[in-house]
């Protein structure tokens, strides 16, 4: 367990909050926190986004921290290593999105023309 | 930059996908991926959650990896250190949720009785 | 246009808010409001849900009203009739979820065994 | 009960799906469906939104229908009249967002300067 994971789990366990945590409640919590993050940009035009980032950076940091904390707890409780999971996923995605087909396009792989 | 961050950013930049990434599109992406994670538990009763975790662990890992990847990219692009952000947030939360008031309750701090 | 649609659009147009509304901002708004609704049940055990509904009915009504208002605006702006859309969708779903296969199960149609 | 509500509830009850429905699962379902709607615009620039609406109108209709169906079921099961709820909410919002302050701005009422 790395240091930040230990600190987050310690914070949780000191408060005896594990009883409220399962894969569903933690998934819901990530949705809820990320929707709060999205709310900061709810009505923004593309060209207004950077300005909002500057003005609301502290709030953005807080929301990102909440998402990260719930994600670390979820991975911890399920015995998932975040780094390993993302490396395995990138391997899969490298096959779905090879550089020559995916470069510069936001198309979903299901939309690639053979 | 730690290793996993470098690998994720390399994957993104090889595909020239930075042009699609800003705080709003990445926040939306975290919402979308976490809603896909929540969907795995959409109709589950409390006592069915563990069984779903066992049966669908590979799918869960993939969704968690997607959330983590977008979160790392978002933090990277905004110059936010995830560990620092979570430590600062835990300091704030330690004041809102002191152990003696928060222990064993899922109440929001706004519901604590003085 | 039925009466409630007219009232909602009038409210919007009096405030000159159409300039902030497109399919993306309205979809995001429905996500944001429904995540606020979900937050009321964030940590609830199954058997606590009814009690929360009783205690927080006014807040629940407000969130449901927000979702409904954004949905009516979105359908209005895109020229979609909500009733027609849901009838067409139920026809599709009746084929995916015929009563004899779907009765009493929360399985996704992709999980039905032939 | 109006006609569309009757049809939706009939569809649900024929399949004996009420057992899976409570305020939490239905709120989660609205989040999930609206995130699928948002996904259609995940990477879109502002000026690309209209084109996506044209190209993907059938998919958009389906997602909107899903959101509407879950919302009608939720309101039905909780004894909430959608029209009444939205009228009450508009009354509250009319106080928070009076035309003279709210016209042409996407600011939240908490950001209005006195």
C-alpha cells in the first residue's frame, strides 16, 4: 500500500465509515462528486472554460480530491491496484485505438471504417 | 511526474487527443465512466453487491481504470498534484468531520447537532 | 404544445436563457440534477430508503422538478414529443424484453439465454 | 393518472419489475441514462453540437425516452405529480431568479450582487 492510500484508509477507518462503503455506494459517490465538478462548467461556452478554471481552481481541486479519495477507497476495498488496472486497460485500448487509426480523431473505435 | 502519469500522457499524446481535452470534457468523461460503473449495480439489493463484484471484477477494473486515467489527465493538464489535493481536502474534512462527531455516522456535517 | 411545456418555456424565455441551452448543456444539467437526487440516498441501506423518502420529500420533489423541467426544454428545443418518444421506445423494449423472458428478472436483454 | 403514465406503469407491472424500483434505484437509473445521453456529446466542440443532434437524433430520442420513463415511474411510485412539482419549483425559482436580475445571465443566484 502506498502512502496516500494508507492516509486515506486511516482517515476512513478512524471514523468507522467502512460500514457505509461498498462498490455501489462508492461508485455512486464518484458519480455525485464528478457531477459537482461538471456543474462548475454547466453553462460554459468552450472559450470560457479556461477562465473558469482560473477563477475556481480551489473548488476544482476539492472536487478532484473527493473523486480521487473515493476511487482509492474503492480500489483498496476491492483489492485492485490502480496502476496495474490502468496499464491493462491501456493495453486493451492500444488494440482498439491503434495510433494510425486513432490519431487526431475523437471517434469511438466502433465507428472506425475498415 | 510519476511513472503512471507519464505513461497515460504518452498514450494520449501519441494519439494527438489533447485537442479534445479540457476541464469540462474530462469532468464529463469521469461522470460517464462512473455512471457505467454504477450501472453494474443498477438493480442490486445490498446483499447482492459482493456477488456482482466477484462475477464482474474484470469489467469493474476496466471502469475504474477509465475513471483513474481521466482523473490523472485532468489533474496533469490543470497542474494539480492528486496526492497534495487529497491531503489538503482531508485537512478540511478533518475539521468538518472530527472523529468524535463523525464516528460511525453517515450524516453530512451540516446535519450535526451542536 | 401542452400547458406545462408552455409555462416552462415562458419561464426560460423571460430570462433570456435559451442562449445557454443546447443538447449538451441540457444533458449535463439532467446528469447534475439527478446526481443531486441520488445524493439523498448516497449511503442508505435498502431498508432506509423509505424513511429518507418520507423525511426529504420536499427536497426530492424539487430535484424531480428540475430534471423534468430540463427534459421538457431539451425535448422542446429538439422538436421531440416526449409521449411519442416513450411509446416508440416501449415498442422496442417490448421486443427486447418480452414478458415471458423478462418477467421478474432485472437481467439485461443481452444476458437472456436463448 | 394520465394516459402515458398508465402505459408506462402497465409495461413495468406486466414484467413484475416493481420489485427492483425504489427511489434510489430509479434516481441511479436517471443518472445512468442521462450520462449515456451526455456521452453522445462527450468530445464535441460547441459548434459541432447541432450536427450531432441531426446525425444521432434517433439515439437521442431513445435516451430521452428512457429518462422520461424512469422519471414518470419515480414520480408515480412516490405520489408526486410532475406538473405540480414543476409549478411549485418555478415559483421558488421565480423568487431566486427574478427577471430583472437573472435576465441574460447564467450566474447562480448565490452569485448575484445585491
